[in-house]
C-alpha cells in the first residue's frame, strides 16, 4: 500500500504535523511519499498513482484556500478520485470565524471528485504542542486502520 501525503505550510505548523503523521505511518512500515505542494513538483493527477491520500493545508485569512493551493484546488475539478481513501488535516487560527475553512473546502472538493474521506479532519490551533502531536499520531493510526479496511 502506497500513501501520498501532500501539504502546504506557510509558518511551518502544517509541515510539522505532516512530519509527525509521516513518521508514525513509516514506523508502522507504511510506504508514505511526502510532498510540499508549493515546493515539490506535484500535480493533482499524481494522486492516482497511490492507494490513499493524506492532505494538509493551513487556512489563509477568513477561511480561504492558501494562494499556493488555488491552482491545485481548481485543477481537482478535472480528476476522478472515486473510491480513493482520503484524510485531511491542518493548522488553524481561532482568531478567524471560519476555523480551518480551507480544510473544509478541500474536504468538500475531494468528496465532489469521488474520494472517500475515511477519518474526521484533524485541526490544530497554530503550532502543534505535545498534546497535538499525539493527536497527529492518532490521526495517522486511525487513517491506517480505515484504509486497511477499505482496501481489503
């Protein structure tokens, strides 16, 4: 089973979450390829090469999709992800009324493309603390158990 973990991070918070999630899955001998969307050469069609997707984003402003993910978000309309297991996560800021709005928008877009969101989205307030790190690890465990059920 191959998982793609894709994320965007401006301040490093979502990147830190990504590293925790990848580390937990890798320690369970799961093949995880990690890409930073605005830095690595990754396209929406690349998701089709994997058995499952974990997607992380921060939220910009009042629930907006980050600038560096706008094209990716739009390009998703052209890809069929039917049945592909997906989990979403990201850092958020409760100062804004739409807490983690970009995560919610991507979740709806994944569903519209036919993907199967198999775990509840993980939202962390700004920089992950030790409690949040444990939540990231549990998210990875829950995702792993759900995709095993889905793939069998």
